[in-house]
C-alpha cells in the first residue's frame, strides 16, 4: 500500500509518501527543493542529486515523527543551503524552501 499526503508547513506545502511494506515501512517527505529520508537510505544513492537537498534524519516513522527528528547527514547542496547536523528536520526543510539562501 502507498499513502500520499499533503503536509502543510508555514509558507510551504510538502508531499509525504509512505510505502507500507511488511516489516519494512518507508517514509519520505519531499518538495521541489528537498527530500527528507530516513537513516536506512545510503546517501550515495542520491549522489547525482546536485540540485536538490537530501536530508537524512536519525529516526522516525510517520510524517510527524520525521519532522521532529534531528538531521544526521546531508548532501553538499543541503549544506550550501545552511542545513546543519542536529537541527530539526522541519527547520532544515523550511531553510531549503527559502529562495534567497542559495
């Protein structure tokens, strides 16, 4: 089963995708400028993502839990947009959505 949900944050809308796989649920939160992934993803998978921020979080299943999680890794594009390890995922996504910080 796949669940797609619109997630509203201040001044932006995100897309949440939940893949319900037996014993292995996968959640992603995406926008046109960023993808929030769980730690099960290897960032090298996203190496070619040079124009979108890839933000990896420490844990969290479910969209609310993911947004409350802490950033543990990111790609260079996210780093250039001022995402920092330890900040909340929600804060990191909002930073990436700003037009003027690139």
